[in-house]
C-alpha cells in the first residue's frame, strides 16, 4: 500500500477550479502534482501552480499544469510534504533541500495543507535533523554558533556527484541534530538569527490541515 500516494491523491481532491496552488517538493507531493494534472485533464478545471523547486516545476510541466510566480499571483492553497509533524502541527522540512522557497510559498498561501505518511506524525520533533540553507562562506561561524546551541551540524553531501548538496539557490545545505526539540518556535527564530543562515527547516504555526496516508486509509487532522 502506497501511503504517500493515498495522502497526495486525497489532497488533490481539495483543489477547486480557478485556484492558484503552491506546489511543494518531495516524494509525497509528487503524487499530489500527478493527481492535479489528472484532474485538469478529466474535469477540465483551470488552475495555476507556483513551484517550490526545479523538481516541482518539471513535474508541473510534465502534467501540463500551467505555472506562474508570486510576483504575478497570490496563492489560494499550498500543498506540501513534511519530514516530521508534531502534535502542535509544527514541522521539520527540507529533506529535498528546497525548504527556503517552500517556506516562502507555504507562508504566502491562504491555506496550507501538509501531506505525509502517518509515521511522520510524532510526539516531539527532533528525530529528523533540522536542515539549514547557508551561504557557503559562512560555514565555519554557522557551525560554531549551532554547536554553541547544542546542535551537531554537518554538511549534506551529494549522492550522485562529488561534494556537497547545492540548493536551487546555489547555497550549501547543512543538517543539524538537536535531539528532542522542546520549543520549535523559538529554535526556528534562533537559527534564523545566525548570520549566514538563509532559512531553516522548522515550520512553526503555519499549518491549516494535515492529510495522512495510513494503512486504514486517509486521516485528516486539524
């Protein structure tokens, strides 16, 4: 049973004719974008998408979803994935190294729906490391500041190229373990106060609805 597909397809049913959609990045949102493309063809609805990465841009093109930008349109609804979701609906995102634009687009949307497998719903954030996008020249002072905060940072290394992962914006991605995160709201602010940090992967107080794929079917929270 493909739980990511269950969640992604269910979220696509929330999309209405005429909407501007924020298109998240990742393996679960892949299925959402796919289903939106099917709806356009089957139901003849007119929507436009604002991608959060090259991945979602290319998927939108593949499924013939017209794309636009934040300069041209406001966002009615954004659908995105998450690496972890706590019971206060705070998130860790950034496994796909696209969290900077994801946060901009998700924050700008009138409604944000998060889709995931039910295993991503946890009591406390922290099992998954917190991703940060940083300016390459800031690596040493950023690492020092994070270590002072109790984190354990490391550069994310690429799997199919030599060297570090480079974001769509041309920056380094680092991942830092903090253990269980008691106050994600404050940690999000503290990390973004470090010079050289462009954005971090904690998304607090943003979510309107969570759709989980589970062995029992679709679970809708909040």
